[in-house]
C-alpha cells in the first residue's frame, strides 16, 4: 500500500482542518481552478485528477447547501 500521509494517520485525519472549498469570500481571485491546482500540488500530483476536479468544482455549492440546511461552521 502506498499513501502520502504520516505513519499511523488516515487521510481523513490529515484533512481535519475543516471544509475545503473555493468560496471566493476572502479573495475574489479564488475559484475552482485555484483549488484544483492547490489540491493537485498538495497531493504531489499522484491524486486522481478527475476526483480532485469534481471536488473543486462541486465543493462551493455543497458548502452553501449545508449552510442552507442550517449547518454551522466550526470556529478554528
């Protein structure tokens, strides 16, 4: 098995900081292409590019959907 996480850490634990989505609510230059590029670079380009692309494109709409359903953002 090959993975890029720390020994003893699962991939979901590595992403425990919160939801990743390019909402452009801090920097209006932020968009799905920037998120996709960051995701690919962070995965050392061994990630499944199609899954990373789908995530980057769909994440903003899913975050807004969760907010509409009443999900609260956790304070860091």
